[in-house]
C-alpha cells in the first residue's frame, strides 16, 4: 500500500481539528485543575503526533508513512471517551461540593501526587474508569451516575470506587486474592 499525500493531509487535518477543539476547551472555565491538566496532556499528545507527521520525510518508506498516518485515527478513537468524561467533569449539573472530600480521601490513600477527575456517566452505578495510557498513573477517574450527579450523598459510593483504585494500584490485590479465594472455597465446602 502506497501512502498518498491525501492520506497524510487527512491525518494532519484530523489532528489539527482535535488539537483546536482541545485548545478551545482548555480556554474555558474549569472548576478543578486536575481535569484541565489531564485535557492538556491529551492535547499535547495529539500535537506531538501532528508534529511527527509534519516532520516525516516525503521520501520515507511508504509503510512508515502509512503507520504514522494511521496512528491519529487510533489515538482519537481511543481518547474520545476520556475527553468526553473529562469535559463532563466541568458540567454545572455535577455536585462540585463532593470533589474536595473525595480528593482528601484520595490524598490520604494515594499521596499528594494523585490527580482526581470526578465526572458524570450514564451508567446507573458509580464506576472507576480504567486509566487511558495517555495519562500518568497518578490520575483517578471516578464516574458518577448522571441521573444523580448533583446528589452530594454519592460521596460514600465514590469512596468505594477509590477502593477499586487501591485494589488495582497496590499489592493488596496480590496479597489478599488467594486468601479471599480460599475463604470462598472453604465456605462453599462447609455449607
């Protein structure tokens, strides 16, 4: 497959479009800096991909050029859900007053370097997003049900979601999985 100028132009156009959109979002008001910082990191990654394509040697191997031009589609596809979640974290329908208590709990659990994004989701139960590869591991993304996003009584359930982050990011999973498994087996046998 030979990469054409049209493919390269299309990839650059997509990256310029996403970067411009993210620039306009970053220029807006954000209730908390962690969400804006995450959006900035994603924007920088798109801009870096744009620079890579713009700096490709026109005489480079067509397979190399093709791979570079396919990367933006993959990156956009992989990032769009996270960008939407980050954007929803600034929605005025959210209960912004729950951010600080969750942030305090997160700081106590993970240390001061952690970043928290609390947004709304159309699932009917809170969830902890798996972290996208574009963000550092010190981010925690907690999605609260959009139907209840304005409800400050969701703070305890978001604490539960932080427990999932502890499970995934520490060795507690390794230490307790075998014990839990054996306990379940023993309970089953006893009954």
